[in-house]
């Protein structure tokens, strides 16, 4: 077998002493199994360490092996021993049992290595395509991508900005969308009681119309994670809703839908968060209070421990508002709580919570105000209320939560910039220096002085334009709700608010026949806030005073319009004090107006309810003019009038009063002169009887 050490120099043999020959060495003892195992171990170590261990280590191993062999008596009988003492020249040969290298391994070792082929450099188009693909991959990740070093991210964004293709525009819009979501979420997460005023302008800097889905999502997540901040989030929502009602309406729908889903799934935690948010949105008049009554009815219809507990928490937050706005409904709700408490079918802990609620009510909700003083940032006139039904078909517009390519992106952004400037009152050129501000202030003073000298325009062109805008807005609406929504967006100059009720009445009178469309518009406006309620009550008084100017057809439409407002309690019944039903105080137009007014009320309420309403002790001071009790002449006129229009049931109390009223004494007849014309006694009695007949009121059947 060929040795791998064949090419190495042969080791030098040890010189024999001068007086001793190699043949005189003692014979080596026979080798046993232990020696063979030792040789195998040394062979393995040799193959492992060959070519890698330093020479010093090899010399040490060889010396140890030589010493071991001498100790075992191992020697060379055929000739002189190897010169093992001279380790610097000694290199041991291969052991006798070593295997040869296989041909395949030898061929693989001897095979030349392939030359390294350099890759060609990428072109600029290929580099840009790779950058786009990488950026698109990061943007399409659900988590928003992974961490990218800032320098790398700026390089990617620079490449995207330089691209003018449709794909580049889409990536730029996606980048803008991600930045918009991040900014809106950051502002909502850091809002608190101290910085809400400072963050409102910063929030309007973002495009809330494009990002209204992200706004609602971030608002609901933040509110659910921190219920104690719910009044702050509701106040911020009310401010945004006063300027952009589209955002407030979407949030109201999503919160109501969230409550419905959590109620079906018996998710108590989410249900509490949703009801708390709804309560404060109602307090800030973002949502109408009817939704609160519907939720309470649902929770207390089949009371359980969880439903009663949720209803108690909901009533704590909204109790003060309902007590002020809906006192009758509030009493009904507390009566239901009392029934639940007396039945005793709920847990003791929940019963104690109901008792605490009654104590809070007794204290007039002093620890649970509807709106805290620090959060009362909106005027009541600026609040916009949305009507959301609990069982209605609500579109939450989930597609607004994700990115969507906009072909008219630049136009949309410019439109929002103009809206933002109107909201914040900013100029397009930004802020100016102090010197320029002083110059502008001086110029403004000069302009004001010049305006004082200008001739006032007596043509009322602005008023005509405003009335035209209101008219076209009403006519372009399909439904009353749409008309109210559009009319709320009309920019009314200060002091011109009464023009809106006046134009609604005017549009109603111009119709060929009465349309309930206008009555519902007036009802919705009257129930928005106290301002519009007062304006419509003033409009009723103004209309009744000038009713003689209306034609018969217009008069009928206007009377039915106000009849609907009275029947729906949109305006107070104290407005009836403007009507004085006497022969001297009425005209033919006013009598027709009152007749159609009461007929419309009776048609909507029913004659029974109308009669009960007329007997209400609280309304008697306001009805003294309609049903007088001063003079018999006026009483008879009112009785005859209402009997002739088919409403004699309303005059029963006046008939009793007239019968029990003492009759005045007749004056003494004057002395007759001798030359005066004499009247026969029979004719005199006949005329007197005719006078008594004329003083009697009409019967129920007619005059």
C-alpha cells in the first residue's frame, strides 16, 4: 500500500555506539490487543492533526509515543532503531493500517475550482423597479410594514416622488394615506382636558373628510381603552361635528352599530363602552335623545343582572340631560327601575346599584353633570344633532377604513384646504410678521372709517340672495331630513336667523296644496335647539298678525303648517295666547285661519286628546283669548264660532260658565215724550223676545 509520506524525506537512522552493534539490541516483547488499540488511536489522531497542528505539538506527541514504546519494551530487532531522540528532524511515517484515498475524493480534490462570474450591473430602471416593489411590499403588509432605517426610507420615498406614472401616483397617495392615519390617531391619543383647545386646530389641519373613517376608528378605540376620557372624546367629536357634520354622523352610526353587535353577542365590556359613548354624545347633542330612550327600553324590557347594571351606568351619565329635555320619559324610566327593584329578581349587588342611582337622582346628578364646565366649548346654536334609530338600517361605510385610489386627489385636497381656511379663519399665505400685522390693523381702521362714510345699499341685495339660496335649497331636497341637513349648512349672517323660518313658511304657502314635507322641516328645526324653537314661535305670532295679507289658498297651507307644529309639540301651546276670539278682534281671514288650524290639530291628535289638552290647567292662562270668560257677548261669540266649525265639544265648559253667570240688571226705560212715536204693546214685546233669541248661543247642530 502506497504511503502518503512517500514524497517526504526519509528519517535519519540513529547512529550506533562505537562499541555496540545494532544486532546487540534486546528483542521486543510480543504485541498484544492493548498495543493494537493504542496504535489505532494514534493513527486517528495522526490523520486528524496532520497538516494543522504546529510542529512543536507533533514533536511532543512523537516524543510521548517514543517514550511509551521504550517503556513497553518495544524495539527493532532487524536493525538499528530510528533516531527518535532528535525530534527536530524526525517525522513519523504512516501507520501500517491506513486506508488509501478513494478515487472519487481524489478526483474532487484535484478538480480545478470554477472561475467566479461577476453579475452585470443593474440599470436605473431596474433599480427603480426593485425599490418600488420593495416599498409596495412594505406598504401592503397588514401591520404597516417593518422597520426601515430612516436613510433607506427617505431614498424609497424620493424614488416614489420622482415617478410620474399611475403606479407612482398610487404609491404617493398610499404614503399620504398612511401619514394621515398616523397623524389623526396620534392627535386623538394625546388629547386631554388641558390641551383639547390647542389640539382642535391641529386636528382640522388634517383632511378629516378623507380620513373620517380613520378618525372614527381611532376615536372608538381610544374611548374603549379609557372610559374616563369619554367626555373629552365626546366634546372633541361635537366640535368636529359642528364644522363637518359628515364625520359626526358616521361616528354616531358606528357607535350604535357597535352597541347592537355587542348586545347580541352578550359582550358586556364592549356594551358598557358603547353605551357610555352614546350617553355623552347625546349630552353634547351629537345624537338625538330618542336613541337613549330606545336603549333603555331594550335593556329594561327583560331585565337581567347585566342588562340592569348597564342601564344603571347609562342612566348615571345621561340622567341629567333626560331630566331637563324629556322629564316625562325620565320619570317612566325611573318607574321601571323601581319595579325591577321591587320584584327582587336581580342580584343584591345590582339592587344596591339601583338604589345608588335613585340617590344620585335625589341629589340632582351633581356628581354626574351632563357637560362639565371645562368642556362646554360650543354654543348651543352651533350644535348639530343627528337622528339615528336603534333598529334602523345604518351604513357604517367600512370601506373608509382602507386606502382607496382617488383620481381627483389634487382637487379634493384643494377643496379641503378652502374648507379648512373657512373653519380656522386662516389666510392662504400663512402667518405674517408683527410689522405687517400692525400695518394691516391700521389699514383696517381706515377701511372702517371709509365704510362709515359709504352710502348704505337700500336694495337689500344680500337679503334677496339669502332668501333665494334658502328657497333653492328646500326645493332641491328629496326628503325633509335632507332639507334640514342642507339648510343647516347655509351661512346665515348674524341677525338674519329669522329669515329661515320665514322662508319655510313662505315656501309652504306657495304650494298648490299643503305638503307635509314643509311641516316636518319645521318640526325638525324646532326640536334642534331652543333658538329655532323660539324663532318658529315668533313666526307664528307674526303670521297671525299679518294673516289678512294672505290669499285663501296660501292661508290654508300656512294654517295646516302651524297645526302640524302644535300637534307634534314642536312649538309651545302658550303661542295660542296670540289668538283673541272676539267679534271685534277677528277678521274673516283670521277666523278661517283658526278654523283650519284647529281642524289640522284635531286630525292629527284626535278630538278626544284635543279636548283633554284644552282642559289642561297649565294651558288655561294661554287659552283665555280663545275661550274667553270676561263678557257674555264674547263668550257667546266663541261658543257660536267653535260650534259652527264642528268643535262644540270644546265649548262645554264655557256653556256651563255662561249659564251660571249672573245676568246684569236691565236699565230703567227712558221717559216717553208726548210727541214721540208710540209703539203698540204687542209689537214691543215681540221685539224684546227677538232680542233675547239673538242673544242665545248656537246649539251643537249649527247656528
